[in-house]
C-alpha cells in the first residue's frame, strides 16, 4: 500500500533480466519527460513559462514577476483553453476585492514582460492567454 503512494508504475522482481530493467527505465524516462513537458508552457518557439519552477523566460532572459503577476499568469495558463472571467480573476488574485484599475495595471505591466500578443482581452468578459505549445527539445 505504501508503494502506491509513491506513484510506482513498474515492479521488478529479482533476479532482474536486462530486458525488464531496460523497459522499466524507459517507462521512468518517459514519465519524467511527460511531466516536464506538461509544466512548460510556450508562448512561441523560444519564450516559455515553467510552472514547476515559476520561471518566465523571454528572449533568453529570466523575467521576474511579482506575486500578483505570477498568480494571474498561472491562472491564465491553468485555463489556457478558455477565457478567464473577471470574477474568477477577482476571486483568485485579489480575494474578491479587485478594482478595474488594478486589473488594467496588472495586465499592462505583465504584457510588457511577455512576448507580444500573449494576453488577449475579451471586452467585458475577461482575459485569455495565447500559447504556441511548441517544444524546442530534441525528443
């Protein structure tokens, strides 16, 4: 039962054949690679946000985000398939106490740090993130 909590996907029984070991290691590498790819969100071929490390890379430079910028960006990335409404933003980022000036200021500052056209505004509805989801890894 404790092994289940470790998210194990393969058991090897002794004596271990080289073929079984190779198969288990291949599964392990694929799982690690898939988790890594899921945590990287690409805006274009080169610029991305790493959800695991909370790291924004634009033009090969690490871009610092403040608390609200990071929270807002991660909210958009979490729901990258749809528009995030103003009420969702207010609830998640400002604990139900957001002014329209605050959100405009936040978006303006974040847009300066992100690649061009990364954040789209849908008037009177909310915001949507535009992703490319193109990986540059050689795998």
